[in-house]
C-alpha cells in the first residue's frame, strides 16, 4: 500500500471518528488513537526511516500536514464539547435568584444572661465594676475568710458539693469568695459586683435549684453605712421592676455580715397576693445583705476602725422570674427552646 493510500485511509477513519465523538471522554479517546504517543499517525511518522530516500521527504511532508490538520480539528471539537458540557452543568446547577431567600436562625442571649448584662449596666451607673471568679473554690475562700468556722453546718456534705481532691475543694456555694479575692488585691475604695454560677446540695422546687446564678455585691470605703446599702438595693429594684414594686428589709443572720438583712420584693407573679413561688407570703426573697463583718475586713488586711462596707448576694434567676413572670425557676435550665425563644431580644 502506497504512502498516499495509507494516509488517506487514516484521514478518512479519523474524520469519521471525530464527527461521532459526542463527549469529552470520547474526544480524548480519539486523540489517543490517532495523535497520542502510540496513535496511528504518530506510528506512521516514526516509520519513515524505513522508506527509500526518494519517498521519505514526500511521506514526511504529507504526514506532518495531516497531523496539523487533525490537531486543529481536535482542538476545535474539544473546545466545542467542553463548552457544551459547561453549559449543561450550569443549567443543572442553576439557582433561581428571584426566589425569596431563606431566613437564617439567629441565636439570642439566655434570659439569665440578659439579666446579668442589665444588672452590670445598672450597677455600673452606681460606680460598680463587674468581675468574675472561679466556680471551683478552696475552703479558705469559700468559708474561712468569710467568717464561716469549720464546724458550721454550711460546710457539711449535705449542703455543699465537695470535689474529690486533696484539701477542702468545693463547688462554690455563693459568689462571696470573690469578696476576699478582690480585697486581697485591691486597696480601698472597692466597688464590685460578681455574677456567676453557684452550686448547692439541696432539693429542687419552683423557687430552688441545685445550680443557679448569684450576683455578689461589695462596697468598701470610709463611712459607709446601712443607709448606703438600702439605697443601692432600692435603686436597683426600681431600675429593674419599676416604681410600683414594694421592697422589704428584715433582720437576718449571715456569718460574713453584721448586722445582716434579707432583701425581698413583693411578688410580681401574684402581685403580692400569695402563690407557690413566694410560698403564699406575697414576698419573694432576692437575697441576703448586710454590713461587712469586721473579721472579714481584718482577714484581708483592712482596718475595720478605718473602713466599713456592705455586701449583698442576689439570686439572678429570682430577679428574672420577677421581671418575666416565670413561675418555676427550673425552666431556665431545662433547655426548652420554645420557652427560651419568647425572651429573645431583637438585635
């Protein structure tokens, strides 16, 4: 078979195969068969050395011309198939931008977190700084420096959650340990509030939880009196609950204050008529307060003859219950999104 016949046969079959290729995979396979390292045209060009000197230039010129032609046709066909494939994929993935978008679910602060933020703002206007402390405490800070002796019932395992570690390590039962921690590191005057979780080994009911949030307050300076304490808590209640709520201070005992009082607000759940939350008294205790005990001041190096101060501890969940009308403290930690969603604030 002559060189012309061979090349004509290769060209005819190549053109037929090129027109039949309908995908990128098929066109690449066509390239392998005719133009690849082992393709028909490549093999032909490599065999030119076996021809006579007279035939070799003619066959080489004709073979290279066919290679240029087939290469150009291949590139054009490949580009056309690639464009068609891209158009097909774009059509399959097309998004109708005229459709309304799907609104994203946006989280919101927990009602207790909202209350902590609001309390921080209220007390900041009265000159108090917000600080935080550890939830796992030593007996020294949780009890000793707060004038709670080693034989006090509060240190019993039935009231306090002890950590299995050397020494007396407990889950803090109140945020009061930060009183000593702050005073050890700060010279008077001192005005701080300490929000955070506390833990107590006690039964649960509508107004009691084993884990809840407390707000500790401490003010130390010269000539601070009980009137300053009453004025501070009264202003806080007015800011949170409005001027209609009534406030009550009653004598009470806490080892780290002397004298001590409990601070209560008339129950907003029943409007003071009596319900299960206020135990049918019409009043809901917000926490304890009083003048810082001289032994506490002495324990941190303050001179009680020069400085005085007040401290208070408030239940943040109870404050939230008063403001929102929720009648069961356990609902705040239950994790029910349907319950929490109603307190979400708009950004």
